[in-house]
């Protein structure tokens, strides 16, 4: 009789324990719910590289543009434009002579990448401004003198400007985010960004 009473009491406790476990699961459910992400917005970014003269006024400019979004999977944009420039690194006398009996020079080349690389990532809105992580690399050959064979064999000078920072851009207003002075003259360079929201 005693065993029957114990078994009966145990059977009565099983539903109560099940209800308690369900109640605990119900309490824990809100902790696992993820907050809704803000809606994505898209922006047209215009980049202008300005070369400045000694008077501080632009003497040359180049424009690049892209579209970026604030969604996580669309927070990276890359612009690549440039050329592979052959640079003479040496000259050898050819063992084969021309019809005049003179041997000719054969030049050795190395190719150098010059151009513009712009990377944009982590686009986010802060009030009425756009925050982005921006990296820009501008590489070019310096202007050379007369293009004679002896001058061509000299080591070329390559100019490079590299900037990387988190920047804050006001909407619709051209903003100078990077600037530098030139090393060989009194000019300089500006990197200007304009952000325009897309409807």
C-alpha cells in the first residue's frame, strides 16, 4: 500500500514539473529574439582628386564615383583604375648585328603599376551625415626631362600618396577629407568627397 501511494504521488507531480519547465522556456524566449535592423539606405559617392598649383588653385582634377549602401553585406566598395608602365632597367649589346655591321642595344623592362585605388567600407549614418572608412592610394610617375636613351636609363621617380581614416561627410556638400603638399614643388593635392542620398 505504501508503494502504491508513493507511485501515485509521483504521477501527480509529473504534470506540475512539465508546466514549470514550459514557463521557464517562455521566460527565456524574449532573450533570444534579435532586434530589427534599421532599413538600408543607399548613397552616391563622388571622389575628386585635385592637383593644386603654387597658388593653391586646382590645375588638374579627376573624378570617380560609386554607389554604397548601409546594409552589412554591402558595406564595401572598391575602385581600381591605372596602367602598367614599362620602365627601362638596363640595356645589353645584342650579339646580332644589323646590316651595317653594328650591334644594337636591347633594353630590359620592369612594369610598374600606377593609378588610383579607392576603398570604402563600414558605411553608416550618423544624424544627417555619412560616416565611412576610407582608403585612397594615388601613384604616378613624376614628370621627367628630355626622353633620351641616357635619361631613360635613369631610375624613374614614382610619386605616391596614401591616406586611410574614418571620415564624416555632410550630405550634399563637397568635403576635403585628405590633403598633402607636393614634395618637389609648391603645389599639393586634395581628395574631395561628396555624398548624395539616393531616393
